[in-house]
């Protein structure tokens, strides 16, 4: 009974303000899935560029050597993260706007967007620390390099994990409450949110969230194309 209430409570309560911009229901309805695709692609490339970064236990000398030899990759990764932040926030904002057409989904869509902002803050913190390490690594003292590396490894992790968890739980519940996207996508979002909050397993939640974003963008486009907004 609880599951059916969660998944179907708002299916007759879809309305919300008309989309005057055309971004969701007009000629630009392709924008949201495209933004989601670009966002995920940028994050994957950025992660690939930094996959061999030294861990938090690396010595200061090892950190200096690594960043001296990999300055271009680290700076490129940081730039890609910075570019991905506004793109991702625009995607999540459009997804929130789509789901908030159902009144019962609005609180959860708002919470989810708050999680997206937290996720973005974690990305910005990570990019800033990468810039700091790769800027002039040869002029860093070993103790300073080690401290920056520990911050780069550990500071952004809680922000990213907490952001992904809140974002996925919020969007997952909003999908279930709205009925505007398939229920299985909502349950998948909730599951990813739970996994993301589970400490070290949060990394797998982050990877699963990337797949969820692609699915959400594609399904949102499919639903909109199949049943246009009455005012379009």
C-alpha cells in the first residue's frame, strides 16, 4: 500500500505553469537530454585524466613529482569540471522544472536540486585544489604539497557523495510521486541515493548516477515528444 501511494499519489495532479520558453515542450526540448549527455561526458573524461592521481598517503615529494609530470592532464581535468558545473546545473534545473508540474513532486524536486548544488560545490572544490597543485608544483614545499593532496583527495568527497545521495533520493521520489517518468527510473534513483550514502560505496553510486542522468534525459525527451504540452 505504501509503495502504491508513493508511486501514484500525484498522477492526477499534473499541471503547473505553462512552458513559455519552449525549452521543455517546444522546439528546444532536445536541450535537456543534450545537456545531460555533455555533463556526463565531461565528467568521464575528467575522471579518466586523473585516475592515476596520488592517494592521500603519498609523500610530499611523490606529489610534487606527479603534478610536475602531469600538469597538463590535471589542469585539463579541472577545466572540464568547471565547464561541467553550469551545464549540469542547467540539466538538473530543467529536470526539476519538468517534475514539478506534479504538485506532490515539487518538494522532492526542490530537495533534489539542492543536492545537485551540493554536488556542484564538491566539483568546484576538487577543481580548485587540482589547479592549486598543478599550478607551480616545483615551488611547493613537500609539506604543503602533501597537505594540498590530502585536501584534494578528502575534502570534496563528502560534498560529492552527500550531494549525489540527496539529488538521487530527491529525484527518485519526485519521479515516483509525479508519474511523469517510468516508476522503475524513480526506484533506481532511490536505490542509487541509498548506495551513494553508504560510505566507500559512494563511488559506485556516483557511477550509477551518471547512467541515471542519461536515462532521465532520454526518457524525459521521449515522454515530451509523445505527449506534447497542451499549450504548445
